C-alpha cells in the first residue's frame, strides 16, 4: 500500500470512530433521529412559537437543519442534528425537566430519502421515505418516544419482579413471608407507577394525532409499530404487572391475616388475665 493510500485509510478510519465526523460522512439524504428519555415530565409552557411545526407534541426547528419534538411524558426526539447541537438542546431543557432520570434510555434510527422505493423499514436498516414532511417526522418521533418509555418500564418491571420473586420463593419453601407490609406495599406502588405510565400518560396503544389527520401515514406508523414491537411489549408489560399485583396482593393478605391472628391472641390473653384477676378477687373475699 502506498503512503497516500495508507493516510487515506487512516483518515477514513478515524472519522468512523468520531461520532461528529461520522455524521459528516453520512449521505445528505440520510438523517439521524434520536429519542431520549430525560425525565418523568417536560414542562413545555412558554416554548410555543409562531413557526412551530406541531403543538401536540410540541415540534419546532432548531439549529441548521434540525427539528426538536418534545413529549410531555419526558421524551425529547432530535432529528437531523449534530452531537454538539443535541447537547445544546439538552442543556437548554435542563431546567424544564421534572424528576430527571439517572439512566437515560436512548433509541436511534436513520431516515433515508429514496424516491424509487415505497415507505419501508428493512430489518436493521434505515427508514426509507419518498419525502420527509413534518407529519412523517411526528409519526416517527411518536414511535421512537414510545419505544424508549417502554424500555424504561421494562427495566423497572424487571427490577420489581426480581424483588417480589424471593418473597414467593420463601413462601413456597418455608411457608412464611419475609419482610413486612411496608416493603410489599412499596413494591406494589412501583408496579402501579409503571402501569400508570403504560396505560395513562404515554398511551402506547393510541395512534399519534398526525395519523388521524393524514390517513396515508397509517401504513408508516403500522410498520414502525411492528419494527419496535410496541403492542407486543406493552402487552408483555401488562401481563407482568398483573402477576406482580396478584403476588403482592396475596402476600399483603397473608400479612393482614397474621396481624389479625396476633390481635386475636392478644385479646384472648387480656380476657384470660381479666378472668384470673376476677377469680383471685373472689377467692380473696
């Protein structure tokens, strides 16, 4: 290999290892979409502009060619932005994040314009579109936002199951429950919080508003839904939450029964003590 060829290879390899440089060598028709879960909620009040692309969710242009989409349930989706531009947006949102998360969930996809292909998402490949409109971006942002929220919920549910499982195992092996009522109620609360996020604020099963306004985008959303397995993951979460709730309810009932037996024993002992005192007084007379 000649010296010039060697230097060229080294430069290309160094650009691939640098995320900023990697974006620079991407085709002009290919854009990156990145979804980040940054908190439990984002306060979007006061961010409205005259040139917003959407108000629910709030979407607006930022940087050179970028678009920012904010979901109130704590997700920001960044389209076509460099790493430096993304960091700037995240810093500007820091004061608007309610209960920031320590471990941020991240989902990245690539959108590629292809006039000779139908809208499709090949396995492991980019999202092919004939054209990119704000409605297209809103549909993609919605799917990615739901995916990162589900990833967080899956992790939290798994952690709750890891804690509840030893309770059930010790009950089966030793016939008694470890811990106390407060510990079990804490795990029930964690499960209810996850269930609220899945079925309440996030509404994974609901289609984005852009699909209702543009029926031609329904096929794209259906493909995104299949690609990220949104329905399947939400259903799996619901089943796990049902198991957690049933297990915790059984354990709580057993603790209540144990407390009732203890109270009944104390009452019986008080009655016996009163009888003994009364008998002693009678004999003493």
